[in-house]
C-alpha cells in the first residue's frame, strides 16, 4: 500500500525531470490542463513566457494515476483548481514542494544537497549527452539566454571526453 501522497509525489518528480519544469511552474499547473489523449503541455514560465512541451506517455500516466488515486479524493467544493494539492486541499506551495523533493533525495539517495533544480539539471545534462542541440535544450528549459543553457555543456563535455577516449582509434594514451 503506497503512502500518503505517493502518487502526487511520483507525478511531480516525473514532471520536473521529464519536462524540465521549475518548482514555480509545477505549483502553477491547473487540474484542467490535463486531459485524455493530450500529447503536449503549455507552460507559463519566467516572465510569463510560454512554451509548449511534449509529454511522454509515462509522465502523463503518472499524472493520471495521481488524479485517479489521490486528487479525486477531494470534493470539488474543497479542492482548488490547482493540479497538486496539499493535505488541506489547497494548492501546494513552492516551499512545500521544495521540501517534499529534498526529503525524497535525502531518504532515497542519502543526499541532502540535491534540490528540485537537480532534476532540471539532470534532464539538461542527459539531453546534451544524447546529442540534443543546445538550442533545443534551451527551448525545453525555457531559458531566455543561450548562455544559461551553456552551463550544462561543461558537465556533458566530461562524458564526451570519456566516450572519445574509449572509442577513438587515434586517442593519445598517457
């Protein structure tokens, strides 16, 4: 038997990692934004800039699990229109979301330094390691300036160097 808010927390973690959402973007999501058959989600990011992101089917499935198993437990009158609710049926706060994620990282990975941004950073790094163009990663993350996205290339360069050194026939052995 999953614990309280198991499905909510799993959906949140999946959305942040799969779509590179910021904490403020997650708490701003509306229940009405999710419907059967959807393939993308419009996100209102920093500076009210909007971006349209494709939703992987597994991610959407996690959200629907939450809607079915936990979100529907709140009556329409007591629940806000927010997608993610706290114990009292009110919109989950940025603070509450931040500490929920920090708690998961500490419990699962024994890492108290990780934060919600760690998931965003991981997504960017993984996309760059799979040779996704920097401009596409910029669009997914909603960065205004490409220089902000370029920060993640330093991390993936170490991966690229390992691949090169392990596979290139003319690599220099030291």
